[in-house]
C-alpha cells in the first residue's frame, strides 16, 4: 500500500508537516527521502529564488565604449612599515589551525616527518591585539634566548642547536625599511582597515602583495602566507594603476579600465557571478560596461565607478551598504535567515538625502567621482562630481567648501574640504558615543592634508612636512611613536620617529602602517638609510 503523503501547512507557529490521505499521481515512494525529493522538485517553497532578476552582467557595445588610458600615481619613493607583522595572528587571540604545524616546528615538537623543530625551546608569537608577545614554554628545558631584533631578521642574537630563528612577524613601534625592496620605486601602497594583507604598485605599474593569504587574497595561486612583498606573476603583463583590499579579497584596476579580483568569494564580493570559498588566481569581474576608473573594497563587499560616473556594488548586502534599498535578507529552510548577495556589479540607481526637517528627497543626476569603503557595517562615502557629500549637502554645498578627498575607516569616515578642513563622523573609540554628523577636527585646523588612512581604531595623516597619528588603546605599534614610547594617544601627535622624512602617502591595515617616503635629495636618502632594515625569514 502506498504511504500517505506529507503536505506543508503554514500557521502562526511556523511551517508544520501533517499526514494527508491519497496518492500523488499514483506513485509509490519507497522511502521518506524519495518523497521529500519529489516534494522539493514539484512544490514551490519559500526562500531564495532559483533565478535572480537583473543578474545579467552590465554590457555596452564596443562601438560606444570609450577608450581610456589611466595613469599611475606620480608619487615615487621607498616603502616603510611599522606595527604588527604576524599576519595570521592580527586581530585573533589564538593560533589558527593552519598554523599548528608551523607552531610545532618552532617549539621543537616533532614534525610530521619526525624531524625536530628549529627552536627546541619556546614558542614565540606576535599578539596582534595588544602588541605584546605570547610565549608558551615547552616541556623541554629552556634557556635564555637573548634580545629580539626585528632589524636583523632574527628572534634572538644567540643560536639554538638547530640554528637561528627567523622573524615570523612581531610588533614594531618604529619605521623600518623592507630589505627586499632595495632599489624598487613604489608609487602606490594599499591596505584596508579590516585587512591583514597589503599591496604595492611600482612606478612601472606592477602589483606586489604580501601578508595573510588564507583565501588566496594575495593572487599567487595558493594560500600560503607571504612575509615580504612579492610580484603577482599572473598580472605581470598588465599595467596596474589602482587596487583595493577587503578583509580577505582584493581588487586590481588596469590602465585600460579592466578590474581583476581574487580571494574570498563566499558572498560574491569578487563579482564573478558565483559564490565560492576562494579564488587564489586573479580573474576579471563579470562586467562589460564602460571602462572603470575607481575600485574600493569593504569587509565583504566591493564597489567600482566607471568613466561616466556610475557607481556599481556587489557582495554582501547585510546592512544595506550596497545602496540598493535592501539588506537582502530572506528566510531559508528551517527558519534560517540568509542574504541574497549581489554576485555581479549592479548599478546604484537611486541617491537620496534627508533634510533637517526629516524629509527624504531624491538627488537627481548624480555623477560619482570617488568612493571609499570601510569595514563593517558601512560602505563609507560617495563623492559626486560637484564635491557635495551625499546626505551632507547642508554642510558641503557652499562655494569653496566642497569635499575634495574622502576616506573610510573600520567604523568611521573622513572628508577633507576644498579649504583644507578635516571633518570626521562615526566612531573610533567604542567607549565613547558616535559622532552622527560631520564634525571638524580642530586639532588639525590649518594643516594641509595630502593623505589619510584608518586602521581598526587608529588614524595616520601626512600633512605639510609632518606625519601625524593617534588612536585609543589597545594598539599594535601602528602609530609609529617608537618601541619605548607610549603606544596610544587620544589626541593627534606628530610621529617623531619620522622627523625629516617626507611622507608622500600613508596607509593603514588592521594593525600596521605603511608609508611611501620621498627620497629625491641626498639628505632624504641619508635619513632613510639610518632606519633599521626589516628582512623577515620567508617560510
């Protein structure tokens, strides 16, 4: 006798399953699983639609597509670094699972092949949370390890029985030069407030990457951590003019307006039209519209701007940061909430502003000139062509007061007006209330700001002939005050370790800072040579 069928009835208490009489198309079901499969194929259920409307990539005919050639930054100089450099531990409280074999080899525990570790004494790890060191003594007898030296690339000046220990990343409070970049002229350096990896673009337009690489965000075709900058060979034939870093993904822009992406793609943040765990090799995004001129990355989403001023976004829509008037939530099976991610670039079609009397009005004819993305849960700020920040027209729509530069941090944003004033909104110190409206930073009134960057909670600025930074505790040395100096500051302070060094560009990752230092004169070159050199041991 055929089994009784099961139907789904929606009630106030949710979806219930009950028995019903009769047969479905006189078909016998040998098991419950077979019946469930049949029900799934023949019954429309709530949840994510199988086909998403508007999923076709943006396409423009070749005869109407503009031909452009973007230029690299005119800046050139030497790369400096300070802050936490143990990329796999930044922002974490314990060693990740993939680091366990390396940890065993460092502390003298037997490797898989039975050989001994390189240290045999104790484990040394850099703590990316508070800039300290996590030291765990092994069962074997330990002895003094001597002084730690980041400049020499060794954990200790003495030698263990199996040889010296190479630097696997630690906290540095002052600026260092990368030894492997001797003679390399850097024009652009890139990271992000939630990123533990970094990029640099040389004056020839070649893209280098290093840092955390769990999801292939370095673009080298694997997921191995890279301690020092390394050329991305897959993009060796391209001229890269701009790039952006998310938490675990990367975007790169070529001189002809083509965007490549690589890294994590669980939420569609690579724009490839699908959702996969990792894409370790650079691939173009699914976009065939007008050439792109800007790229930006948030934690798990991305934005691009074309040469016509159209803004496109893709990735995770959880907090509405994609600008499509939706957070993408839907109820999947078992009452589980999921998000309908944008898998390819989708144009942001509507811009609105809220007036002082709480009226919501559309803003017509918006041409986007620049875009900045922060961490989560905000997308930063869009800069229209006239320099009036959307949502803040009452502050930036006066003659001479338009915004000329915009920046986004982990949970904050900055704007530099045409008159040189710096405005801040958001939060950097979670123990204080958020600033809900752009507020002038009085401490920097009168400074001519040319570059600004934000980390997890720290800020660094290049202005006039000085470099300025501040940030609440805890920090990891990214403020650059020096190894034996205070690690945090709630007010803006000049970075004395960079006195006499002209910073062309400043960039911050989650807990590290990068600077392009000018080296045009002999005096500047001599000043840079006096800085210690950082030569991390490659794994």
